[in-house]
């Protein structure tokens, strides 16, 4: 594996400037990596956030990525590819986030229903002064209980 690394932005600039001499797709356990030859030095594409080698799970996704970059010719090395080691990412934190999002949406829907039901209630609405008198009486009762 090459020791030189480059991210998407650098690869894009190198393609635009015509500095890519050759492109190699290298099969690895878990996916496909991109290696490019620049000035007779091999560079491997890395993921921007993790800094690890960028692996594509699907070959079709990789080909689409290269075509969008402007690379339409490449060599494929399948000697180290192991389809048995292909796995999906497990993200339990995302499952919890989705669960919370669904709970929040359900609560919002319930709350809207409650507000609409109260607005449509045929009971006589209470005036501000009447509400203030009612709650003043309740506060007085509670203060009397405390004493």
C-alpha cells in the first residue's frame, strides 16, 4: 500500500490539473480502494474525516465516483479482494437517534391534536379576569394549607 495519501479535494485538483498518470482500483478485504500515480509516486485516497483509506463497498459506486471526477480509464487489481469480508457498518447510535426522532414526531403530533381539540371544545372559554380570580383563590387555599 502506498505511503502517500490524498483526500477528495486534492484528488480533484490533481485530476483538473492533469497530474494523474494512472489510476488503479485495488480490491481489499472490505471493499475497493483508489490508488493514483502522480509523478511516479503512488497515492491512496483517504476518507476526509477519519484519515483512513477510503473503501468503497460497491464497485459501481466507485466507478460512478471516478467518472464524476473525470477519470474514465483505470486498472483493477482483485488479487487481495475478499467478498466474504464485505460487511455493513453497524451504527447503534444512529438507531437511537432515529428512535428519538420518531418519539419526538409522535409527541409533536399528539400535542397538535391536543391543542386543536382544546380550540374546538364547545365549552365556554374562560375570560382572563375569571382565570385570574380562580387561580388567586387556589393560591390562597394552598397558602392556608401550608400555614
